[in-house]
C-alpha cells in the first residue's frame, strides 16, 4: 500500500468517526427539510475508467430531472442544500468513497460518464490515478455555479470552457503531485468551509 493510500485510509477513517454526530445532525436536517433519501448517489468514472457510485448528502429535491451540472440559483436545490453546498458539507460522505478505495483525498474530481466521453484521450491520462474529493481545479472553480449562471448556455460553457480548463489542471497535478502539495490543497479546501476565510 502506497504512503498516499495509507494517509487516505487513516484520515478518512478518523474523519468518519469524529464526524459521526455531525453526520446524524445533517441527516436529520435533510429529512426535516425535504424528506428521504438522505444521500445522493450518482455514477462517476474512476481510476482506469472503472465506474463507481459517488456519495453525497442530498442537496436537491427528490425526482427532479435536469442537467448534470448545477447552475447558481438552481430551483432544484433545497434550503438545507444551499447551506450544505456553500460549506462543502454535502461532500462529507465521500470520505466513505475514499475508505472503500473509489477515491483519494486529493486527485482529479470524478466526472459523470457523459462528460468523460467528450474527452476520452485526455481522461485516459487523468484517470491513471484515483479521483479525489478535492484538487487544484476544485479550488480554482469553487464558484463554478456562479460562472455557469452567468453564461447564456451553461451546459455548452461547461463542456467547452470549464471542463478543458479542469483537465489542464488535472494533468498538471498528476505530473507534479506530492504529499506536501496534497496537504496544501486539503488545507485550502478546509478553509473554504470556515466563515470569513474566503476572500
């Protein structure tokens, strides 16, 4: 087992145990706000193109169709969902994906199959590593929903502008990754959830 994988397992396990009360609280809030299910599961493409089901706290109304990308002001997002997304707490269940081996703490964010199909050769390189909960592209596009909301055609803008930019950053991450760089990304990601820490 690589040192990166050991760190993934140790940190994910500790966070899941330590955040158990928070998990319970958020689960109750989701149910009170919009019913069940508590979790949102979606197919994503993982390492070596192996599909898995990513896990999040549900932040949208049940049985609401629509695009796979979320635009700022999306009417599908629930009241508690807005808070979960703003604080990134909707991503908390993904530590279970990390523990299972589907994901890493830091790595290129996993995409849905429809967008992977648009850039198969680039994803052949990007998916040589485990996808992650966060990465430099996640930090760069932390306001992605607002960017999409400002576009006349959000789906096209995502496919033609944001996705290629994310892939550029993912390829650069793979070429230069290190444990030190990963810890820096984790720290910056954690600060996003702290009120007043964002500029």
